[in-house]
C-alpha cells in the first residue's frame, strides 16, 4: 500500500468512496466521472501501478479482479444485457491514476471502437 496513492487510501478506508463491492483482495467503487450509467472501478488492495507490474505471482489476483467484475454484473442485474471491462495502461492507454484498476461499464449500448 502506498500512502500517497488515492486508490490505496480508498482501499484502506481512509478516503471516502461509494463502495459497491469488496473482499479480501479487491474493492469496487463508483467512478467520479462516469462514462456510462454504471461505471465502477475495481482495484486490488495491494498497490500495483499498472498492468505492467503484474507477474506470474499475480495470476490469481488478476483472475480475482475479473471474477469480481462478473460477480458485480450478476448482483447488479446487468450481466445478461452485457457490460464492458477495460484496463488502461500508461498515459497513452488512458490510465489517469497510477494504481492498477479495471473499469466496469454498463447500462447502455457501448459502441466499438472505444475512444
């Protein structure tokens, strides 16, 4: 955990957020700048700056992030209609906060290509 990281502070409970899901490994909360009717961020509790920091040791954690997305979609009732999971990496990839996170978007038709 990094004390100067916004998402680490959210994960630890030191920074308020609209948390919708959490377990021992991940926390999911509402994005403050939503791009869809449902726009959640799913973060690992452990600080990893981006997907580039993942190693073989993080295989289970990466799976838990994706599994959390599926569980949230089911519990919030939009799994059957569809949703998008996006992980941005680095500034050219659109990553704004340097803490690994997945965006879970739902509630409207999502066109392709994005961006």
